């Protein structure tokens, strides 16, 4: 798949622009007046993340799937399973792994040190979806890469999953007003902006819930689902309680969050 990176970048750009436009024309919440600082920091972080991932994993997870297929590595390259089954199982396994990894990033203190950079954002919008510490991004890619090799996942399934994961994260972090009737139906299957916003609440019981980035079924299955924030979507506070100021909008300060006392 020589054009894998090009496809992903193209879809990412199109979805980001679409979500940003929806936020502009139909905002869900009024954001704080530091958007320029936030976007500069969040975009710089994703550029750093992307460069590091490509340096350390030159072919990324899709390349790992192609290598596994060529060398007969992984479950689905060793057994005679229908392609549709290998595709579906690989997609679901990757989605569950991302959900479980996200849960662990809240429960394991060392992991939380790095993940809290994402939660420290003082607002939640489409740019929050790309705000992850480089160490967390590298660890996440390593986990996905290992799972792809173990499964012998089809390259197409991995590519579709990566696109859906990135698109889903931008969608459910976006600050746009989705009709409530549509939200109720969509969240039966996928994570909606109102559902994920609860996860960014300063209230501990709320940000320790709704871990899904794509499918909403895992939170329902494992009783980590919270339907609505205690103070409502207009009244809830976003971020981490001790850092309700402009510090998390500053690039240098933000990258050092794992080493700061909370």
C-alpha cells in the first residue's frame, strides 16, 4: 500500500476541516478566548508525534500487516479463515485494545502522567483529538503494531481502522451541536461528541468514564458508561482542576506535564 500515508493524510485533512467548519457554524459550547494558543500548541504536538512515529515505525501498523502477510506471521496468516472474518475480528480487536489501553492510561499512575496532557486542555474541540504526548503516541503505536503482527490482520482492515479511529476521535472531540435525537441513536453504536465530552470533565467520576474513541459498546459492556455530565454540557468544566488557567495552552509547559505535580 504505497499510498497509505497519502490516503490517511488526505482523509485526516478533509475531516479536520469539516469538523472545524461545523464548530464554527454550530458550536455546542462557548470556548475560552485562548483558541489561537491552544491550536498552535495542539498542532505542533501532532506534528512532533507524526515525525517521531514515522522515524521509529517507518511502515506504521499497515506496513506491519503487509510484512506479516508476506512472511506468514500471525493467526490469520496461519489458518484458513474467510477474509471477511479476519477483517471484522481484526477491526474489533484493535478497537477494544484502544479502549482498554485508554482505560489503563487512567488507572496506572505512570500511564496517567503522560495521558493527562490530553486532559489538561482547557477546552475540548477538534484540536483536542490530536493532543497526545509523544511518549503516549509511541507506546500506543507499539501496542497496535504488536497486535497486528499477532493477529496477522489484513492490511486493509488496519488501514480502515486507523482512518476510522482518527476520524472518530475528531468527530467526538468536536465542539459542534448535534441534534439530541440523532445523538441518542448514534451513541448506541458510536461515541458522540456529547458522550465523549463527559470524559473531559474535571469531576473524577466523569473523566473516569466513556473511554471509547470509536465504538460505544465497550463502555456499556464494562459499566464505564456515563450518559450526561452532572452540571450539564453548558455548565461543566473541562480539563484538570488545578490547571484551569492558560498554562496548558503553552507548548513547552504542556510537554512537561508528565513531570509536574498534580
